């Protein structure tokens, strides 16, 4: 199969669909553009399929380049047989290509190569062909003192080195052994002697064993981290081979090698020597090589899954419900350094900032309340956004007291994740955005804005700093960055961007735009004012026709000259809308949002050679709710009063919380005690589930029951099966004593949200509502 056929089979799609998508990608089209505006061309491939296609296309093209290089190298050596050529052309993975190329690959000078140069290969061949010969006698005829083979023992050792290398270069044999290890091997983990105390966090793996191919991603990465930190020793044991009591017995791998070279123990003079050569080939040459490859395979699979999980969590976080365009006060909590306060307007513009010191050591509680009330009144603040770091619960109390004392302000306070806020504060983006604002206040601005619109604010932060992955620092950083970049791009283009209010970092994620063109758009509007139409974008420096084609459908211009410019209808498809208006004799404002009328139209009446059924359906759907925000309704969790630390938790109590992170083994839920509790996958549903995302996603508000509290290790076990009984605490857990006999103190680290607030009308939807209300 060629590349397109192979990808089509993997995607369960038609080859023609894949070929069309590949052609578009090669022409410079982006995945969001193809998924949204070229459905007819690709037969409706969605963004997930296209991302997979793009990844596989890169891999398979690299493999084809490697295949061509290998064929050329072997041909230049004059060793390319028809059989080998066929095998190389049929190789389906880079690993298989490597196995086939191994005998012909230029390599460093080996012991086997030295033995060959000394003319010792005939010794091996003679013993393989006729084991009735005495090895020492055969070897005596090939002495070569000048090359270092002065006696029979040295000659036989050289012949054995040649055999070991030949065995390692048998592609089919090596492949079969590799598969055997993966299918039957077990990974054994033990603690490095003397590291029991230092490596206590890996205590679950001090005596651990699990089938290699069944180890889940998070466990594999934990094991590799333990080994990297010098706390664990990892070995692969193959039943029937590595557990043999006798060192002279043949194991399953030895037997496979022996069969490949027709070696049998029939009591002939050379049989014992050949059997030893087989055992050496496995133990000295192949085992270490294949164990390393198996560990690498396990790590790659674990990393791939971890990257997938990170991407899914990031997608959920970026597409979390926005509070909307409402004046918001951001509080970046702190104790000794005080609470940094920033007020941002409905559009995210910084209106005011200050610092208050309500907590120890200054304890300026009343002064802080007065300052916050004055700011809220002055700027008509509606929301208070509190970062979830140190002193967040104490600051939350302050905000609650403010709301209680001043009900006339009609404030709502929420605790949000401040992950990445410090990274943003010190970034070049923040410095350019707020050149005159002290770095300590930039975090408060970010905390406020991420409540208004999580997507618009979080795109300014490197995805890895947002903190919703598992073992994110242990995986391939290039692949992680590429995956997370794709997720961010897809999320931004799914929601769309208001070209007259968006920041340059947000617009840089729009399909077809770069950091340069995004910055140029911002500079253009600052110089010439708000954009009035999409076509005006073509006046922006370095934004040419191709960039316009890719980006225009995702860039919105609200309240512009043409209402369609605020929708997801691409400018190239405006003629379809014009035909609808012409055919029905209606004005655009009579059509927009008129679902009964739009539902009455026949899609077939507006299809032509350029715009097919899928595109017309998308246009009609968009006209029903133009500029609609696909994100969910804004809602938050209400934390229970009096439950603020781990010590406050009572097994059996039912609490409300927010899902902060979802892994393959369960979900972490913030219940307002500075340490997220874990709902294991087995405790998430009354029915069996394979993936926690079948039940929850990051940002969901859920009810959980406290099952067990481990104060020593600061762990909380939760369940979403509310009928379950709690696990009684042990005496040590009741006392909260750690290994050293000291009380464990709560440690601030996790994120919190609070009382419910009504979902606001989005900027885009609001603009279209106002448009419909205009008089002709």
C-alpha cells in the first residue's frame, strides 16, 4: 500500500478522502480550515481524523525517506537481492526496516569483524554444517597469530563472536524474539538497596511485577522516573528463559535461536560448543539489545498516552465556560507579601490595581475590606476571581465577608486555578502588554481575565505550564509541544476570535496567521481604528490572499458593515447566502436567527459545483445562531463552609467540587482543602468504564463522598458512587502523624471555584441580537 492507502485503512476512510486531505495540506491549508471549510473535498473528515492523518503522514514520509536511503546504501554495496528488495519494500515500520538493514549498516569495528578479517568465519560454517567435527581440531587449522588468534581457544572465541553477530542480524529471528518479550515478558521493579527512605514516594514499586504489555501509561512513567532518580531497578523477566535454574539449559529464546541455525544437541562433538554459542548470543548480545528496545517501546507508548491525556485535559480547560464580558476583580493571594488586586473592565482592560494585607503578619482585615468595597463600587465590579495558591481559602473568606457586608454590590466570588499565572507574569508577552505594570500585579490581571474568558487568557501561557498533564516533564517535549499546539489551535478556531478585541497571542493561534501577521493586525487597528469588514484584513501588512483564505472564517467582526462578518460563514460562501436571500425575497435581518424559516429551506436548492450539501447545511446552521459560542454554560461549585484543610475532612461526608485533572486511572477533584482528592476510575460510576472521560472532564462540577483521608501522605480518596461506605481512618491517620512523629501541615496547591452565577450572553450572540433589533 502507498501512504494514502495505509492512512485510509488506519482511519477507516476512503483513499480518495485521504488523498484530497494530503493534497490540501501540501498546498498549505491548515487542519482547522480543511475540517470546517473543505468538507466536500475530504468527504467530511473531522479535525481529530485530520490531526491523526497529519501525524501519520509525517511518520510515513520519514519512513519512505529512510527506506530509499537503505535501498540505495545496500545497492551501492552490491548486496541488494530481489528477495531483500521485496522485504524492504514490504516493511511496515521503522523497526522492521532497521532489522533488515542491520547486516549492511556501516558499523564500528567489532570483535566479530576482526575475527572475519582473520579468516575465522569458515570455522563457524564448518561446525554448523557438520557438528560431528571436533571444534578444537577445526580451529587448529585456522590459527592466525598476527591477528591475535594464536591458539584454538582464541579461534573458537572469534568464531563465537561471528555467530553472535549473525544471530543479531537475522531480521526475522530478532523480530520474533522482540514480539515474544513484549507478549510474555514481565517487568520487575525493586528498590535500590539503601534508598528505602529517600525513595519513599516510589514505595508502591519497591517489590512490583506486572506483564510488560499491560502496564498503563501513568505506572510506566512512574517506574521510569523512579529509575531515573536512582531509586528503582527495572528488569524484564521472560518466563521460560530468565527464570531457568540451570545456566546450561535451553530457554525459549535459546531454542528459537537454535532452530534458526538448525542446531540440535545429539551428543556430537560440536553440539556442546554450538549450544554455548547460542546461549552466549542470547545472554550477551540479544537480551540486552531487545530489553532496551522493549523499555523504549513501553516508554513511547506511555508517552503517547500521556500526551493524549494532556491534550484532552487542555482542550477541556480551554473550552471551559467563560463568565463573559463582566467587570472583574482579580485577587492573587499571599500572606507576608499581601494580596495583589487588579480590576479589569468588560473588555479585559486594566482599570485599577493595588495591594492589601488582610492576613498575618499585618492582619489589616478591615482596611482590606474597605479597599475592596471602594474598588468594586468605583468600577461596578460583578465578579471576584481568586487564585488558588497560598492563602486562597483565607482570601476567599475575605471576599465572602465583603459580599455579606455589601449585598448592594451584587458580587459573586469564585476561586480559579492560577496555574501558569507566574509564568505569564514574567513573560515577554506580559511585559509588552503591561510595560508599566509591576510584575507582581500581572498575575492578578491574568487571574481576573481567565475567569472572563479562559481561552483568550490561557493561550498566552505555554501549555505545559498550565498543569493538567501527567508526568508531562518526563515525555518527549517535541511531540508534547506539537500536540498541545494543535489542541490550542483547534480550540481557538472552534470558538472564533473577535478581530477588534483579541490580543496578538490569541490571533496568532488562528488558522493561517503567524505571530507576525497577528501583531500586524493589532497594529493596524490601533492606527486606523476598528475593522469594519473582513476584506479590510487584506490591507494588513504581510496578510496575503492565502492567509486570508485560511483565517477569514475564524476571525469575527462584530457590528461591522456586513453581519455575516461576525459569523462562521466564510467570505467565499457569501454568494450562497445571497442566493438564499434572492430566492426567498427576504432581507438578511429577517433570515438571521429565524430557525423555522431556515428549517423550511431545501438544501438541494442552493447546492452548486463549488458548494456542496455539507457546506450549505453548515451555512444554514450558522444563520440560525450566528457567532454562537460552542462552550458550555458558566457554573461553579460551592465549597462547604468549615471544610478548609485536610484535617477538616470527615470520611462519609458528601461535598461539591470541581474536576481539575483527568488521568487514565481517575479524576482529581478540588473540594476546597488545598489538596485535590482522587476519584479512582473504579469509583466513578456504578457501571464499568474504560476511560474516566466517559463520566467527567476537567472543569465539571461534581458531588463526591470522602472515602479516606491520609494526613501523612496528604492524600484524599473520593468516590462518585455516593452509596458507598467510607473507610475508617487508622490511628495514625486520625493523629495526622508522619513518619517522623510530627503533625502534617496542609500545603496549598490546588484550585477552587465557588457559588453559581448566571451565564452571560456572549459578545457575539449579543451583537447579533442587537443587529436583529435594528430598524430597516
